[in-house]
C-alpha cells in the first residue's frame, strides 16, 4: 500500500493547505479551552501537545491515518508475541519484561514469564548481596564501584536511568559507564579505581561487539594483574548476554551470567538484566517501580482509544511535523540535569529504529521517515543554540521534558527552572510581532529612525511547535512511563511509515569495513589497493603518527 495515495493522507494534505500558514497565536485565540482539548495526564505524567500546529479536524484525520495503517492490529500482534521483526525472524517482547504479575505472557502456549522471573530472581540476589556488602572481592572487600561495559542499547538505557535516578542511589556505590573504544574512556577510570572493590558488568546482547569486547578484555587484564589468579574473575565480572557460551569463553562463570533473549531488542533492553546497574543503584524495589511505570504505559497503549492514546498522539504529531509541515529535525530538551542522557538514548531509539528508507515489503518508502533527533539540557541550550530555534528560520519541533518537583531540591532553583522551560515553549510558539516589538522599543524612548533599524532584529516569527512532557517528579515510576511512552511512539511511527522498527542493518557496513581495515592499521604492509585513495591516505598518516 502506498501510504501517500491513501484517502487519509490526501485528506491530511488538505489540512496542510489550510494550516501551514496558520499561526499558533490564531489557533489559541480560536479555542480558549485548547490546553484542555490537547493535553492528557496519565498517573502523574502530563503531555501537553496544544502547542502543535493542529486543530481537531486535522487530528481526527491523523488518527484515521493511524487506524488505516492498522496501528491497533500491529500493536496487538506485537503484544501477542508474533514475529513482527520478520527480517530477523524474531518476536518483539520487551513488554514481557515489565509484565509484573504472575500470569502467562504473551500467551499460555508461548509463555516467556518463567525465564523472565528466573533472571529477575538472579538479579535480586546479586543486587541484595552487592548492596548489603555480602558480595566480596578477591581480597574480601565489599564492592564500591560498578563499571558497566557496554555500548548502544547496552549502555544508553542503563546510563540514562542510573543518572536520572541518582538522587535515590545507594550512598556507598559509585557507577561508571564505559562504552568508547578510545582508551581515554577506560584508562583514567582504572587508574583511580581499586580492583579489590570494583565489579564489572559486561553488558552485550551478542557478546561479540568489538568495542565492548576490547574494553572487557582490558578490564580483565587489569584485574588479573592485581589478583593474579583466574578465580578472581568470578568475584569481579558479571555478564548480561543472549550468548552465554561466549561469556563463559571469556572466563565468566555460569552463575554470573544473566540471560537476555533474542526477543529483546538492544535499544529496548533496559527492562531486562541490562538494567542490572540501575537495580544496583536504586535497589530491586526501585527497579520494579521503573518496570511498573513502563507497564502502566503499556496498558494505556493497549487499551486507550487512539484519540486519547499518548504514544499514538506523540507519533502523529511527529508525522504531521515531518511529512506535512516539512520538519527535518526534532530537538529533545530535558530541563532536569538528571535527564542529561535522554537525548542520546532517544537518538538511538528513534533513529536506529526508524532511520530507514525501505518498507517492510522491501519497497522504497513513499515518504520520508524519521527526522534527525538531537538535543541538550534545555537551559544550557538556551545559552547556545536556541537563537537558531527562535530566529534561524528552520522548522524544528521540540519536546520539552521536565519534572515539576526537583530530585535535588535547593531553595530558589526549581521555580526559575520551570519558568525558563515554560517561557521557551511559549516564546517559540507565539513569538513577538512587529507591533509588539515596536511598542517595546518605543517604551525605551528610542528615536523612530533607531526603532526602524532595530525592528527586524527584534521580531520573533514564533509558530515553532512543541510538546511539553511534565512529570510530577523524577522517580522510577515516572521515568518508566516516560521511556515506554517514547518506545511506543517509535513503534506507532514505524507502523504508519510501514517500517520494521526492530532491525538495524544500516550499522553493519561500517563494522565490516573496520574489520577489513584493521590489519593495515596494525602494521600489515599490504594496504588493499582496491581501497579508495582517501582511506589509503588516512592509513598512511596513521602509520606515521599513530600507536596501536
Ligand atoms: O549489546 P550488543 O550486542 O553489544 O550491541 C550493542 C549495540 O551495537 C549494535 O551495533 C547495534 O547497533 C545496537 O542496536 C546495539 O545496542
């Protein structure tokens, strides 16, 4: 089916002609209840999409588009455990990881819950032993430092959640995340850590990822240099993987291996044992609250009518902005310092899932899919790139994300933080007209000629759409809801665009090439003459100055 030929798409093109030059100022003026009509709250998480350039009629047809793309059917197929990731012949069942009651899931015939509960029990045991000081290192010391070695989905989710919930962290434990192959990531860390009190979690679904493997081997050598005996590995290494035999080859004993399954995508794996570092930080009960928050969003996603379904609405706003209003990028702007890793996490979630041009059927997509996702802590962005958001002339939809109450309260900070967040979304939406700017300049007592000179610089076009996602507080439950909200948003977008959101073939080519270039960089005199001259020239430069 060609999406752009459907009646729903054509109807939306009609709405575009009607709305593309309408200003948010007018849309708000027309409907005094606009906030009420275009916002929803779910268990303390408020999503305000009233500053999007839609009206009721356009929204109705966007919902119709979702319905005609069979979002409900695809959602039910995902929750039923069908192998909707057909290019890898896998089910997509990360929602099983936050299915918190003891009923079968996804079905009685195909119940994955016994495995999920068994690993959760293993996690609980480790978490309790480490947090209580019962887990001892090779010299009998309690653990003080946890180093998660992983990359992509085995790094971004747990790093985001640990930092986001750091206010609730165990006071005697320190958490570090090592992902980069550049030794500048691991070297300064092991320089100051004590091997006797350090526990490494090697998180890798495949256990073959080069970056993780090299970092894990270096960590292992560092430990063994101090401990001298191989049995020490059992006291300082845990693996989280779907490839236990590889982890055992590395030297990690079976009881320290926590399994994940092929039905958990890497970027959807926070809820599995990949979240072990989070559970170590906030305790198993905190981790369960994270799961419960995500499960609350799952239930909402499965049951709420599309018109009131938060992930569906966020997905439709993004589709509207991308495919009808022409946005090419979207910014995510968390205002809480503790959410500083949210943009990186969402970059993987959105762009690795939907950064594609080919449909499920192998046909070229009829329209552009995922926009470029970027972002930064909002307040810092205000003093850096917001100038371009306000006056740069690009259409850049934004997600403002903030918690109403502070996780690290100090008197006099939180209200100004929220004031900045709300002021920016409002300024971006409504801008400043020539008339308003003129009145302001005149009030400063400027001459008419000076006013005329300054005026073009003082006008703000506005009409920049945004969502504001306001959490009551930054706690595990709300964070779980927030992240599951984005996961399902990505799923809905993928369904509407006709994409399989759960594979990532696009990351393979670079990996293959890196492997084939490595011998030349490691000193093999034969440089493949077939290589492009640019790469050959760069290799020659590395040979002059580089070290292995
Ligand atoms: O967990 P791993 O198997 O080590 O994979 C780590 C990451 O690398 C891959 O290249 C994928 O692009 C990511 O989706 C994945 O999360």
